């Protein structure tokens, strides 16, 4: 373990990726505390309002506490375009630990305290607003709770299934192994993304986003175990001929004990690597479904359905803050892949010692 930690922290990209992942998960874990607005906040008058400008210097050139101005929506009759101007008649100062909407901190006790905010009557949109006048920064935090947790929830279902299934097939061998692997190959041959689209499309329209989230997680898990089980089966085939397995058989250990106590723990290195490399796939699958409108439904947020607004060319050109969910998906997936690659290089006995 000491050698693993030493090698891991010698990789600068792995350290940076780990810090990014920790920041992302802290952000979604403390979303209600960090977010200046609630999940239900909406102000149609501020539809597509740009990010708030925060000032540290007054118009007279003096240093000041951070402050911002509210936006006023205007309509240009000639170009038929709406735009926003700042109402510079009133400053609103940023505050630390202000009172806001009520929530349960860590799900334990109720509070109205938030990390930051703005004086009463002021608006603070760090990443602008969407078409419904909802704060993008707050929705990114709430949406990350879906997009970043679905991968681990699916892994808790798919990996135990794949691990035990592959272990049994590899150890038993013969006709049992053949039949089990043919079934796994049949599952692998199903085009997973199209299956997800079909299943998501036929889900009842009255389902809540929580129910959809649970079903999508289960669907992702039930089609993701087969490839993992094949790799585990191959590892078990080579492990079952080792001397320590023969010794276990000779003292009368049952097949179940040999598989669970002696063989499967030997695959732990691969399991750790596979977990870190599989999470990005689940994140992308959920984001893709939500982007297509078949995953988490509005008004609930996920990075996928938030990114849907950015598919319009006008939004990309004039409202680049709507691309923030795509950037976070890219950062999260890249970070997981870099961590997975580093762990694979360290735990792979054939890799060169750094």
C-alpha cells in the first residue's frame, strides 16, 4: 500500500485529477449549502440573463467590498431581440453565510445558512440563467448529484454480478462455462445505447425523475456486467491451476469457499482498475440520455438535460455559459480516466516500476 501511494502521488496528472474529483464531489455533496438558489427558483423575467459582473472597485476608483448590479431586461423593436442592461442605481454587496432558502444540511438538521449570497433584493448569477430564468450555477450543483452518482450506483449492481458470474464460470469450466459465457456474449451483443433509448422512451410519462433515475441506473447495470464477467472468467481460469488453489482443494475446501475466499480476492487489482475506468462510461450514458430528453426530465436537473439548451447555434454564439455542463462532463470523465490509467500502470505487474 505504501508503494502504491508513493507511486500514485508521484504522478502529477493523477494528483490533479484526484483533486478535481474531490472538488466536484464536495460540490454536489454540499450543493444546498453552496447553491445561492433552490431547485425550484425561477424568474421568467431573467430568461437567458448573462452572468453577473462582480466589482471590487467603485466608479470613483476606490477599493470596495465585492458588489454587483441587477439586470433589467430590454427589447429592441428593430432587431426583435431581447437584451439586458445593468441597473446601476443600486449596488448589492456580496455576503458570506447569508440566510436563504431552508434546507437540511447534510440531510440532518434544517438551516437557512448558505456559503455566499447577495444582499436582499439583489440577484447573483455566477453562470447566468437558462431559458426559464433559473440560476445555472445552482443547477450545475444539483445536476451533478445525478450525473456523478449514477456511475457508482450502477457499479454496485453490475460489478458484484459480473465478479461472481465470471468466477463461477471460470472455476466450474466445461459445459457450465460454455453456457454461461454464451449467455454473457448474448447480453454483450445487445446495442446498449439503443436499448437504453427504447426502454427510456417506453417508460410511463407520469414517472418522477427519481423513479426514472433508479430505472436508468438498473438498466445501465444489467447490461454492463457481461464484459466484466468475461475478463474475470479469464483470470479465474489461470488462477485455478495455481498451487494455493490445489492446496485448498486437498484440505477439503468447498467450491464456494475457494471461489469467494481464494480466487475472487486475487482479481481485486483488476476490479479497482475497472471501476475507475467504467464510471466515465456511465456518466456519459446518463448525460446522453438526458440530452436526448429520455433521461432525467425537467424541471429536475442533470448535466445532460442542462446541456440540451446548448444545441442551438444562437445559444452557443451568444450564451456560452450554457456550455458549462458539457465542460464539467469533459473534466469529470477525463479525471476518472487519468486516475484509472495511473492505477492500472501501478497495479499491472507487467508495467515498469516508476
